[in-house]
């Protein structure tokens, strides 16, 4: 089976895969056989097992993705959107009046 890119799967699906893989290892299945059947890299299964052993089933749950917080408020974002879209409307209206010389 070709290797699978986990970035293509949604978080809920990945959570289910992690939980089922660890359950199969707990039932006596070989970690290498499980991960080979799933198509992920060998280190994945051992990472999942370590997470399970240190934090239980909750450690395998999908977590919210963190990112850089926005630096502008919702009101500022609205103003920015309106300003840009008004500029596009103005630009398209004025370009027909002045031709390509703009």
C-alpha cells in the first residue's frame, strides 16, 4: 500500500485512525502490521502509542489548530473589506471612463 499523506485527511478521521490503531495494538496485533495496512510511516504508530501511554485515550483526540491571533478587530476587518471592495468598484467604473491610460 502506498504511503498516505495525513494532511489530506480531516482531523476527525485521523482521530479515528489513531484510536483504532492503538486498540488493535492493545488487542495483540503487531504495530508494524497495523501501520503497514494503514499506509502511514512506521514512526506514527509509536508516536500514537506513546501519546496513549502518557495521556490515555484523550491524548489521541483531535485538537483545535492554533495559529497566530489576528491583530485587527472585527470592526477593522469590516472597514478594510469595505474599503477594498469600494476601490474595486471605483476602479472598474473609472477604467471604462478613462480607458487604458490610467
